[in-house]
C-alpha cells in the first residue's frame, strides 16, 4: 500500500515508522519541516512541507496513487477538511481522522469518515482497567448485540478445557493471552493459571457467561 499521513507529531511519526516496518510506502505531510526529525534517519518515505488539505500538497505526497490516508495533526478542523478532500476529491476509501472532540467524531463517522476520538478512546481504555472484569466490554458491535470482554481466568476454571467453558457459558474464546503471547485455543486447549481470556458473547447472555465464569464448571 501507499499511505499518506497528514501530521508528523508523535502519532503521525509512529504510524509512519510502523507502516514502513510492514513494507508499505509512506508520505508524511506537515506544515513545520522541523517535525520530520521525529521520523528518524532510517525513514525512507517522502516528506512534504505544506498544508495537508491543499490539493497541490496532497498531489506532491502521491495522494493520487494512495490506498489510504490518515489525518492525525493536532487540529480537528484541519484533520476533517483533509480527510474529506482525500475521500471526496481523490476517491480514497480508507480514510481515518483523529478528532479530539467526541461529539464531532460521531457526526463525521456518520458521514463515512472513520474517526478516532482521542480523548474518548483514552478515557475508555482507563475505564476498562479501573472497573471489575465484565463491567465494561472491550468492544461492542454497532448494533449493540455482540461484545468482546477480556477477563483473567478464575481459579474455578484452571485445568478445564476451553470447549467445556464455551459449551456451558454459550460464549466463545476468541484468543488467550498466555505468558505474554496470544494463542488461539483448539479443542484440546486447557485453561491455565495466569491466562487472560478474550470472550465473545451476546450482550443478552453476558450475565449468564459471568455467572458460569465465577461459579466454575458443572459436575460431570
């Protein structure tokens, strides 16, 4: 892919390096040429000084051949204008804009521009780590029907097979974090002490899932 990034702050520079590490080509736009120092000496992409929603600047960054565009500058207005130009003028479908105001983010999301509301996202991440397991899901689908929760294994399920837990709870274990690595369980996988389970469940079934999780397996 070729990706154009507007904004070379901490987010933009980290994103650019991550994309290069994955063998994509990258162009970075910023109005301040000193900002490009954040990219480091190993960055081999294109650096374009200018306003990120100016069509001439975008063309110098290769927007006409771009597969994706990210607007991650520090200004909500600039990010939205640039995202709309990339999508509506140049026809890029994969467009993401960073927005600090969550109210505005919801509006632009409805217009078809994927937004990341920085403050809301950070607050949600902190909230999930403050509240007890199951109080707030990691993810909920747009319909509110399906949720994904991550929960540390309880002592009652240590030594039990994952398929038994799935059968009794009606949930699915999408993956397990074990000893610092992710793993996808098989029919033979046994739950171990220290496992962090990522559970997929229906919202209406969440109370039952946590009841099973807490109470442990039924007697055979």
